[in-house]
DNA sequence: AAGATCGTCAACCGCCATTAA
DNA sequence: ATTAATGGCGGTTGACGATCT
């Protein structure tokens, strides 16, 4: 391949010069697979030589762990997996390997790529730092509820969530608005029209669903003033709301989420889809703006916001 | 149709911790 | 106890296909 290097004088350098880099060929994959099938993993440098691969041990290890290993899962991440990534990243940060241990078949590399290409992309769209509290709140209060809704009907989720999740298992409109307020209040985080853009999104989502709810929905700004009691997805109403962690972020998150905990407790008797508030002027029908395909592409939100900012 | 731009992901790099000699 | 080799991890790059203009 093109990455073959030319020879030099010393033998060690000669070896190094012979090493291949770049994409793996089928033949190399086959050599590695068959060697490991016969002799197992480990001692990657010597493995590479004995297998007849002109690759570094590191390269072989990476190829095996990230691609060739039989239990490596391919394809798009499920909503459950996305949820776990968001959840665990909020606890552990960029500990990709640690996060990957909780997603069987997924590699740290894949999770890292997902975070950088999907999640950070949205932070860029919002012009906020992906690790900022403001953005974490958007994840927590906007995206996770959508993922949760996508996971409804998924039998595998409930056990998964109860075992691993430390984020709110249900979030509500008030929490989402809280996130927006945070975005608005964090100095130097994002443009001044950010929360307005998101509120526009709320409004447009409602409008786009006007056949179902135009007469019964209040505007998002009204909701922000009035909502003090909310309901959430029935499936998660009884789940405990746990916050675990000892870093600053988690302390902040816990503090912020206390608001949500009260809301969830208050809402425990509410019917699903009923977003009534004490004033009684915010009633969300079942086809509210959470649903209706909006969650089909979780990460379309950034683009939506961007479009709205252009208008 | 063609060039520019964007998004994805496999692979590499550098650093650090651990292990073996 | 020291040092070199190795493994593991997170950050980054670059190739390539898709989409846009």
C-alpha cells in the first residue's frame, strides 16, 4: 500500500520502515483473525510479527478491538445506547473506555466518534461549550426526554435504565424551560437569542401540530411563567430520581435537578400527556410537541434551531 | 456536471501507567 | 531499583462518501 515506507540503514529502523500504516486490507484482517483464533490475544507486538503482519502491535490491537472482534456491534446506536452515552458522559466526562464498558459490543472509539460528531455538533450549533452546564441542561431537559420517549415500547430499556441511569428518568416542559433559562443566564455562553431560538422551536413545534393542539396550547413564554406542576411519561413516573456523583458538574446538576424532582413528585398522579398547570391554561394533548416525529431524528434539533435563527 | 463543503469513522499519535527483564 | 517494552486511553487526523451549491 501507499503507506509502505522506504528502507534505511539499521535493521531496527529497517523493521520500522517496513511497517504498514493506513487502512487494513482483507488479507491483513484475515491473518489477524486466524492468528488470534489459534493463539488468542495479547503481546501485540510479538503477535503482529508471528502473524506475519507488518503492523505495529498497537495497530493490530486497535484493529482487533474496534473492528474484527466477533462481539463488536456494528450499525447505528439505538436510542437506549444514545441515552446511556449521554447519561454516563454526564457522570464521567470523556472516559470513553469506561462508558464503553456499559455498552456491550460498542467500542470506546465508536462512542467517542458519536460524541464528537453528533453531540458536539449540536453544541457548536448553539455556540456553547459541549461541557458547559448550559449545554448539559439542554441535553438533560430536551434530548433525554425525547430519547426516553423513543424508548417507550422498548422492553430492553426499563431494566437498562434502572440499572445504569443516574439522570432523571423523566423530564418535563418546566425542566426544559429551566434549561433554556440556564442557557440565557450563563455569561458568555451563546448568543443572546439562543433561548429565543429554542422557544421559537417550541412555538413552531406547537404550530406545526396545530391541527391537534392549537386551541389548547399556550405559548412557551406563558408556559415558563405558569408551569409549576407537570406530568411526564407514564412509563417512568415511579422511577426514583437519582443523582450520583462527586464532581462540580454533578453537584450543579443535582442542584438544578432538585427542581425536576419536585415536579416529578407533584406529577405522579397526573395523566400521561396532561400538562395541566394550576392556572389550568396549559393543556397539552397527547400529540404534543414532544412527539410526532420530532424525536425521529434526535440530532435534527440543531439544524432546526439554525433554520429558525435564519428566519 | 463539477467543485465545495460537510459528516462519519477508521486509524494514528502521544502520553501515561503497568509489567517484564 | 532501574529501565525498556507494552498496553490502554483520549485526542486528533485524514480518507471518503454524501450532500449542497
